[in-house]
C-alpha cells in the first residue's frame, strides 16, 4: 500500500452480520478507489471472524481493479488450472458453466461437486478464496460456505479423538472418483510423477489458534488407515455431520458481488441448481430425435436428425431447441410419440413470424427461464417470448408467461448432468420426473401451447368483432 492510499479517509462502510456462526455483508465501499489502511484491516478481520464476507455493489470493477482488491488480503497465487485465465492477468481465473473439457463435455458437472477447501494438493494452499460475480443466473447457483471451525467444536468427543491425528493424502483427483471425473484432470493425475501432498485432517488456524476440519473430498486419495473407497465414504459421513444448517450460509449472487472465504476455517460448495438460457455450440456431432408443432400441440417423433459439429442450440439445461428452426431435440426417444409425422423437410424449415404461430427469432418457446436471455453474438438481439399482434401490423407484443408444471425437457445422462444435448448411449426413457407427457398420439403440451391458444382466441375475437361491425 502506498502513502497516498494510506492518507485517504475511511469510506462510509457498513457491515451487517448474516448468521450467528457465519457470514457478513459489506456495503458503502468502492473497491475501485484506494482503500485506507484502517478499512483494509477491518475487512480482513471481518473475513477471519465470520469465515465468509460479501462486498456488495462492485459491478463496475475492471479486471485490474479486481486484482488490486484481492491483493489487499495477501499475495495472490496462480490457479493450478491454467486453461481459463483472464487475458494479461494470469492471477485471475474464469469460472463459467459454459466451459468444456477436451472431449466436448461440460468441464464442471453438478454430480461431481463436493464440499471442499481449495488446492489441498498444494504444499502451500491458499488462505482465502475470492469469487467475483460477473454474470449470474436468473435463479440458483449459490455458493454455500460452512464454518468448519464452529462445526468442529460441535462434533462428538469420540469423533474428535478419532480424527485428531489423522492425515490426508491429496492429489489432483482421487482414484476412487476417476470414473466420473473431468477427463483432463484424470489424465493429468495419471501422468504426474508428483507424490501425494500430506496435510492434517484437522487444521489449526494460524491467526486465531482455533481448529477446523479441513479437506477436499474429490482430491483426498486416503485418510490415515483407509482405502480410497473407504476414504470417500468416511469423508461423506464427516461432511454430513459438519454441514449443519446453523453453520452454513448459501450466498445467492447479485452481479458485482465480491465473495471472500477464509479457506483455513471453512468448506464451500458450488451450486448447480441454476436456470439460465444460453446458446451452446456443439463441438461434436450428435444424433437427436425431434419434435414438431401442429396447432397448439407439440408432437415427439421417431425422426432422427444429425446435429452437426458447430451447430448452435438454445438451452436452459433442461429444454433444448435447434436455434435455426426451433424444433425441440432430445438424444433419447420419448415414450409419448406421434402416430404420424410430417415430411422430413418440415423439420428443417425455420419458423417465421408471418405464420402467426411463432415466437421471436431465434425461437425459444420454453419455460420462463428462457425469457430475457443475454444477447448472443451472431444471432441477433435477445427478445422475450412474444406473440404476433394482429392489431399492430405484425409488431411484437412481449408477454411473460409463468413456468408450467409437467413439461417434458431434455433427458439426463447417468450422472445427472445435462449439458443441453447430453452425451451417452441411446435408449428408452422418460426424462419427466413427474411422469409428464401424454399417450394417444404423443401430444406433449409446452409453454408455447398457451401462447398459441391466446393468439388464437385473440384472432377469433378480432374476426368476430370485424364481421359484427360490417353487418
């Protein structure tokens, strides 16, 4: 810190505690401006005391200002994953649900998410983790943090004695988790010659002297005296005892939030319960079954199309449509299919507003999670679901229908992930958890159905009124 920043007075900062054991929220501070020494110390002490600190209202920060803000809490270290870094600022990594591994699958999978502290396979792991919200989902996607210090104090005495001298051997990924792990991480672990890094299972905080359970389940090869498989079961049981609600805080992000976690006294976990429409460009060709619309119904078919490498699809993670023609696609055949299908050429025809039954291009006639998606480069502006207005010479009238229950979406693969067009073997199945979908012709209503019904009723009223006036 230079002399100039040391002379700037403390800003009008306000700190509000979230829960008894964990969490504090800071407002009234601008991290783009120089921060005086007293404020820096107050922020640091608040993180240590409350385990996790949220600084609101920082959406205007540049990457350079973000790095400078992080440096207030100590020397920054490089992320061991070097694939997703900010240009010219290699100390800042990018976390994005749109990242893919070398095989074209999502780099982060919800089924692989575990409670953990960061970089336990390093000799000198970080003391803080700092997360900055650049883009946030419509809902969900929280980061959950557990006060492992308070949770350790609440453990039964016999369990404390059992883990008191235990050691963990840490690698890039446990051999017991390789079958479902990110293939790039698995490959790196198999090729490394570095021996496992050993750490105590119970860590003493260097500043407070308190103890906390400290581990990364996915990276822990063994706990003293246990096999890799026994280790995973033991750590899951230990996690269940530690992550009690009174010790945990799930932070739902707002854009511009800066989240700071004291890794020496906590475990944290990423949330995968978000809905957010996005365009996915396929890196591998896929064969998919398609649906089509007649009137106010959507019909699943046994017609298969090849989604070419490089083709784009619109998805919210559960429902997926081809961006060029709005056909819903599913990699596994549906139980409810139509008894008759249109000509194959129909499946390739784009939907145009002139038909009176379409939505804005690119078409996204799905749940409300697909409303107001961000604009997509090369695909035009992001429009909400709309109807053609018969009174306004074809202009668009935005509407906002709510999500409907019992709507079939894209099926899930074996590990429960869903990257839009899921990988895996073809097979029969019904992706609707509530048994949705109908037989007898395979008509499957979707939210777009209600849009079409509304437009039909409006058109009928207009025509009836027009005839009445003329007579």
